[in-house]
């Protein structure tokens, strides 16, 4: 398996997660962080290897890649862990034409196994096949870590029946199947675990993912300075990290840009990346697809607006929409519902909202400048 030179290992954090399962007091944990913050990299390159070293086999599935049919994708990932040779039969039993499915399982002694197949839109039978996969896992009785990335996809109404079946299957196997629910939508994940009507109500504690900070920047600077004759200073690197909203993915773009042209300097590299981040993320397309009321709410949140339902806020929203009278309270309420359903904003507490993607917030703030 190739080594990622630019990966920042976090073995202590990974061991903390494994230890929490080994103590036997919980069988599932939920964690959230907005996209591009290093969550998936940690899960795949730190947590799963740590689990394998502790005697687990592991299955990883990213539901963002399988939003149309998360049930079938999860079944395939579990089947691959239970019996890698049986995956082709599962796909045949699902009777799916090829389109898109990505699932992964890392099996001790076999390295990393990855499944990519296509699932179309015809209805399949994931629940009976889920039962089959679980029965095969029962026979092996080997500890399994199931990592469900972008797990908020399961909260969709169309996935409710499968989600109930999945919980029931996991409920009776807590002694040997441990689950990480990870996602980028705090609002949806909280709903998954906090609403009595949801299949996974009270099934896992939800916590913020521990974000990368100074030590990460320091390690990356050290790596950069190993391969360049023009050293990058910690001051310039820390400034860039902060300007890029402490986002590891964007910071690595900055490092790449700096290494591509070190003589131009850190400031030039930062300017280039900021233009890419705020210009190449397809924000304009997202903006144009929104209703005018949704755009108005985003503008107010981006500019620091908190009370979106008061008279002043509704007057401000009316002005943005070109109306003479304040909008009704239902206008921002409906807009917020749509925006949260699209994972564009999240609710921090009553009356306080923020963008899921801070880069989008910056784009909205500066779109007319």
C-alpha cells in the first residue's frame, strides 16, 4: 500500500476511538465536521488501520457517492467484509444495471479491497440481502468496525425503511459490530439521533470532529522545507491557514502552489488559491439554482444576521427582494428549511444559523465586490 507523504497521522486520536469501543460502554459514535476538514482522511488513513491493528476487520462506505441507493451500497460493503467472494452474487441479486456504487472494506491479511460497481434506479431488495450479510458476519463472529461516512444521507425519508432495518440488525450485534457515523451536516445528524421518530434515535452520541490546527501546519511546513530551497516560514503558513478558514484541503492547495513557484512567494500562492477556492467551487451555479428568498436568507446569514424572524430582519429581507412591505415570518422559515435540506446551512441553536461551507459564505459576502 502506497504511503501518502502529505498525510498528517493522528494515532492518538484514532486510539481514543478504538479504546472507547473496547471499554464496551458504547457500540456507536457520531462525529461531524464540515467538508474538506480532514474527516474522511482520518477515518480511512488513521482510524481504520488502528482498528485493524486492534483485531477488527473494517468496512468503509461513503454515502455521498451513493445517495440514490445507500441501502444497496451499505449491503455491498457489509457483504464484502463478510465474504469478499460473494459480492458479485449480491449485485446480481439486487438486479441492478450498472451506474455507480463505491464501497470499501479492508480485510486483515488481504490489504485493502475496494468495490466499484454501478447501481441503477430499478428497485432492488437490500433488506433481505442485509439480513444475509449479517448472518454471514454472525458465523465469523469477528469484530467489525463499520464506518459510515456522510451518514446523514440515511436520514432521507425514502431511506427510512432500510434505516430501521439497519438499526435492528446492528442492535442485536453491538457486542462485535461497532459503528462510526460521520457526516458534514450537523443539523441532520442531530436530527437522526435526537428525534424520537428517527430510526437511530438515541443510538449514538454526537460530537464535533477534532479539527487540525497548529501542529498540522507545523508538520506540513517541515515537509515543504524538505523539498524546496526557499523555505516557507511558519508565520506565512499560519497566516495562509487562517485566511483559508483553517481548511486542510485548501491549505494543501496553498502548499502545492507555493512549491510550484516558490520564488513568487507565499502571498502570491495564497492569492492564487483564494481565487481558486472562491471562483472554482461552482458557487455561482448553486446560487442561481436557489429561490430569491433563499438567496436573501443566505446574504443575511453571511453578513452576520442572527434574528431572521424579527421585524427588522423581515424588512431587510423585503428590501433584498425588492418588496415594499416586510415579508411574513413564514418566508424566512420556509427558506431556512430548504437551505438546511440542501445542507447549505446548519442551525447552531435557536435563532442562530451558519453556512455548512465557510467558503460559500465568503463567496456570498464578496460576490458583488
